[in-house]
C-alpha cells in the first residue's frame, strides 16, 4: 500500500510539473515543437493572416533550437540557406513546414544526404498553445491571450507590454559585443527568453545584485533587427 501511495504521489508531481505543449498549428494532431514551463513565459502573438483563429488555441512567439531539413538546391555556395526557402521538419517536400529562411538565420548544417541536408536552426516562430492545457494552472489566460484578434495583425517588431519571470544572467562577451546588452533572462534550464535592456530601470535598482536569481521583470517586449527578443525593463523585483 505504501509503494502504491508513493507511486501515485510521484505521478501527481509529474502531472503538476508537466509543461505546456507548443504546437506548429492550432490543432491537436499538429507537430509538437516544444513546451513552456509556465504560462508566464508565453509571449502573445497575433493570429497570422493565413491561419483561422480558434477559441481553443492561443498564438505565441516561441524561441527554440530545431532540427530541420532543407532541400539541397536551397543551399548557397557559402553553405547558408537561400532566403525564402523552406525549413521542413522531415526530409520530404510534403513534410510539415516550420519556417521560411531569412538572410539572418542562425543555421548550422548537421548532415547532408542525397536530396536534403539536416540543419540545426535557432529561430523564433509563431506557435500555438491549447487553452485547456493551461486553464487549470492559469485562470487568467483569457486576460493575457485573447482568443481572437482585436485589431489588425501587427509586425513582431511592435512592442508588447509583458511581465516575464526567469533567471537573470550575463550575456557573455560575444553577445554583449553583438547586442550591446550585458544581461539576459533565461528559464531554469538556461534557455534564453530575452535580452534585457535595463537602461530605463530606476537608479535605485542595482541590477548586479539580482544576478543568478529568479526575478520578475515588467516592461515592453520587442524583436530587434536580428529577430532576437529584447525586454525593455521598467521594473524589476525578486520572484516569489
């Protein structure tokens, strides 16, 4: 009986910490492209023009590192993807399409076969989270993620007011040189959520004192010219 109780307890814990699945399309049978640890990490997106809004799904911006396939004919002489070519989830032209290649993609070739090359791609795409999967842990989902667009779709460069929770980390010398920003916000696994622009924080906040700690940061979220999410912080406090 004790073993059974322990097993049930472990199962309940596993369910309690289950992530929020992110799908490629607003459909349960569409490919799962990742997951979120918590609803607070979801960055609201507008419904794309070519996708019909659904009351059962919410579009979000999702940053991830994906294994994708590119037609060998879409590889340039310098081994970079041709802008406008398609990244597929499988080595077939009728496979699900993850994204369209751009000149600024971070993509590395992993393997080259007869027709397709396998690549590792770091990018931000619009994914979809099911409302029923988050309702129990986030009763205010409707307030944060509207079920249908209330205005015309906007570019991802438009600032979005958000509060994000994560660990405050330093960006490192290479990223600091490239972006000019010294800090970033990551999840507990170390995955970057957004770079941090702390220039508008009150002078009384000494950001270095929060390094390596879980924090809640309010501000506006925006993509820079490289597609990287940047959180322009207005307030910062320790997470509960």
